[in-house]
């Protein structure tokens, strides 16, 4: 049985930690960023992917459960 690794989740955690610690002056400022709340959508995507990547190895340990979708709420 192939077990999934936590390595992609850890790499993504390090990556988003670096991105989230960047000073605000390093991020380009565009008017349309504020109109569509780009920063909020980016945070949502960052943390959704982080939870998903940590969830994959845990679900692979229980094969019957891995076929169902469990949203992280």
C-alpha cells in the first residue's frame, strides 16, 4: 500500500510562511487588487491548499474514508 507523505504540505507551509512574512511594500499595489479583495482570496487559497495537503496523508491511512470528501470547517 502506498502511503502519502507530508512533505508537500511541509514545503507549502514553508513557502506560504515566507510569502506571508514579506513586507507589504514588496507586494505590487494595483487598484483592481482592492476592488476584488485579492488579498482575501489569496489567503483563502493558501490555507485551503495547506489543509488539503495535510489532509491527504491522514486520509490515506484509512482507505474507506479516503474516498469521501470531508471539508475542513
